[in-house]
C-alpha cells in the first residue's frame, strides 16, 4: 500500500540570525486509514513538522512524498495545487473569513480548485456542513457561532476537496471537552471509515490517546515513546 505521507530524513533549519533546527532528520510513514497524533513539549517542532508534511514549507534536506508523489522538485504552483487537491488543514484558530457565511467559507477551496461550477460548489459545501451537524448554520457567519461550531465549519472546509490527508495543529486547543470529543470522533471516522490519513498535533492527552498511534518529538527530532518514569 502506498503511504499517504512519507518523509525521508527531513531537516529544516533557520539560519538567520542564529541557526535554529526546527525539524531534525525526520523519517515517518503514514498509511491510509491511520489517525496519528504528534506530541511533545512546546517548541519541540510539531507545527514545523506539520507545515512540511502539508507542503506549506520546504525542507532544507530530505524528501517528502505525498501519496507517492515526490514533492521536492515541484514548483510552488505545483505544490499549491497538490495541497489544494489532497490536503486539508484544521488549525487551533479557525481562520474562517468573518464576512462570509459558513457555506461560502467551505465553498472557497472548492472554487479555487475549479472543478465544480459555483452552484455545485455551494451544494457540496452545504452537504459537508450538514454531515457535520451544521445544516441549520450554513447561512450564518462564523462570528455568530460558538467555538465548537466554528471548528466544525473549519473541518468542513478542510474536507471541501475530499482530500486524502487531514492535518490538524491543535484543532481542539480552544474547545471544551464535549466539543473536543466531537472533533476526535470525526477524525476517527475520517480515518477508519473513509480511509484518510489524519495527523493531529495536540497537547491534549485524551486526543493523543484516541489516536491509533503517537509520534513523539523532542528538540526537533522524532523520538521513541517515553517509557514509564
Ligand atoms: N519563524 C521562526 N523564527 C525563529 N524561530 C522559530 C520560528 N518558527 C519556529 N521557531 C522556533 O522553532 C522551534 C519549533 O517551533 P514549533 O512552532 O514547530 O514548535 P511546536 O512544537 O509546534 O510548539 P507549540 O507546542 O508551542 O506549538 C521553537 O523553538 C520555535 O521557537
Ligand atoms: Mg505548534
């Protein structure tokens, strides 16, 4: 089976003003149907790793394959297209556009990809929102919604183009336990029932425990799961 995400010896450094190693020699493989948590102390490089997996950043050395496609030599435009087509992001802060309705926010990436007509894009957005329990909220603006509702709109947007990969950076960071549970159950469903790869950076032990496995990071490196103290 082709891994949906595969990295080989990925390293990312910032040089200026002094050298900081964000990610150091990361090798990982994530298969379709897997829900994986990325955990580790603040500043250890979790977000930096996620940006590399999501083609939002490029490694200095090493390679990133997405669904078997080697991304290193791709142009920025090719990487953007691959990202739009195969990767959905959910961040801690929803980054929804406040002046647009939920439905219009979800339709945006569909229209950017340009495969559906405007009305088909709106229909798909509506259907995704309904699946996430937001049928009645499609025409509301995100700033009139609760935090949990907004984060479900953000998930609907991440799913807009039916991506094989979902990446979350602390997606439950601002949610109460009931809303966190809803998001976790959705991530499990997206992986286990729909065969996507879900990679979720989290500080929440409950979220990490609900994942199929955990990638531990320390000082930019992927390290073995710490044993009992
Ligand atoms: N643009 C930048 N300039 C300088 N240092 C940076 C930059 N981005 C990240 N860093 C540093 O790189 C390291 C890794 O950061 P990163 O944001 O990936 O950590 P993290 O594990 O996601 O942390 P957190 O749990 O707090 O979100 C940290 O030491 C951070 O301070
Ligand atoms: Mg982070």
